């Protein structure tokens, strides 16, 4: 899966600690993947609020992108 960080979005797939699975998380505003402070996101499945660190998410997706190229 190639993630394009130039497109504005307010959701990502990441690991939910309640569902214990990768789920869609929704945020109140568009995501800034260069933000170093964790931000609250809501799991689309269980509605749990979880703190997400976008810079870690970006590093994860960049690593996947590099392996898929």
C-alpha cells in the first residue's frame, strides 16, 4: 500500500488497542504527518478515543513504501 502524504485526509488505518486489530481512525481535522505531538483519534469500529503519533505513522508508511518500490 502506497501512502501519499500530499493528499489531505482526516482518517488513517492504525492499530486499535481496544479492538486489538487495525481499524480506521477519524480525526477532527486534516492530519499533519509532521506533527510530533500525539493527537486524539476515534476508532470507527468501537468509538474508542486513542492518542496517535502522526510522525510515527508517517515513518511506518514510508518504510512500507520503500519496501514496495
